[in-house]
């Protein structure tokens, strides 16, 4: 089994290759994948397991606390590096999850991207308490703020990202046109160095609020409190969001 540990813009992602000649169902693999995520503990934020077969690659994701995630943007950004290796400078890999099918693109040796279909991103048409709710396969609550960072906003972030019905919570301040500083708190985990689905949710929420004229392609620069940055490009003609950011290999081994 091939195993690679990546730094994905501040997130540590462990990818495990458990592909076989046959493709089990998600239910068949879920117990095995969870056990693999518990077996390999290297201080990672998330464990991603690739299964299925070469013609039908599938992936499942587990947080460090053992909870299951339907999708992880930063993990998918690393996948093309994991599958293609150093021999392929610009790889493109398709992968299926329980949420949808995604593309992972190896931009160069140090950057990767994930293409998120717009049809899988659902922005709430109504706002509660001024917050915007976005479902990217993981639930996100977005709050646009004018100041960094008020105690009451941080308290809400901690409250909403914990508990039995927790969501990922992002505080977002615009610092320039299409540039934002962000603090994101992942449900059950706490503040994170970066989050691909949060960056996508933020871009989707802001696209919903964008004033005319309609622009076919627009890039949002999302800078997290850690200093890490992700770029999310919304392509209206393709109806997709592409997350791009840094990827670096920390360790590779086989068992």
C-alpha cells in the first residue's frame, strides 16, 4: 500500500492507496477505511483513502477525531500528486465520492487544484442572523465581518462548530476587491490553517451577492489567519469552482 503525507496549504493530509482489481461499494469499504484511518496515525488533520479500481477510483475521508467527511477540498487537491507522482508534471485525476465526482489537477510540482461542480454547492437563499449557509458536501456557515476579530464573533464560531449539530464556521473580512481574510473553525476540530470547502463556500456565498455585470470567470483570494492562501475561481460557463493552492510532500512510504 502506497502512503503519502502532504502539507496542503497548512493542512496535513495522509493519502492511502487501497485500490484493488474490483470495486467494493461504499458501505462495504466504510468499516475497512475507518480502520485504516485509525491504524495510521502521523499527526495528520485528515486521512483520505483511495479504493475501488483504476477504472473507477473512489475516495473516503476521516478527520483526526475519527469522524467521517463526505468531501475534503484540500485532500482532493493532493490526489493528482499522489496518483501521478513525479513522472507526470501536469496530471489530471477523476475521483468519485459519496457526494459527487471531482477532478484533481496537478498544476505543478508545488501546487494542486480541485474542481468542484457547481451543482454540488448549495447556497441558502435566506439568511439567519446575517449569516449565509452553504452546503459543499460539508455544511458551512459564513459570516461577513467588518473587523478582525470581535470576541462575540469568535464565541459564535466556537459554539456553532461544536455540538451535536455542528457546522464549519468562517469569519470573512474583505480587505480588497475579491480578496478576503478568513478564520475558519471546523466542526469538532477547532480552528484550521486552511480549508478547501470553506474557501469554496465563501466564494459561492459572495458570488450569490455579487452585483451586476455578470462575469463569466472570477477568482477569489482567500487568506486564512495562518497566512496560507487558496484561490477559488468560479467559472460560470462550466458551472464549477476550482480551488488552487500549495501542495508539498512531507513523507512517503509503502507497507
